[in-house]
């Protein structure tokens, strides 16, 4: 587990970076569950707060 401070800019950059990966996996009919959960988690977090992410989530980023 690792804590990362999510500013508005970091949050926006992360969501924009994960979107193409999500849509590529979806087009290939692979599981999008992990990426989808991460996108929802990042989207629900308030900006300018520290968030805890697992090592698997960090690898997806």
C-alpha cells in the first residue's frame, strides 16, 4: 500500500491515461473490471487529499 496525493491535475492526468487502456481492453473483450474499479475509485476521491493505493493499482497507473 502506498499513499499518493491527488491534486486536481494529477487526478485528471490519471483518468485521461487510464481511459485508452480501458477502451482497448474492452474492444479486445478482455476483463475491464480492475481498470474500471480504479477509474471509479480515482473519480470518487476528493482532490487535494492523500489516497492509498495497492501495488496492483499502482502497476495499472
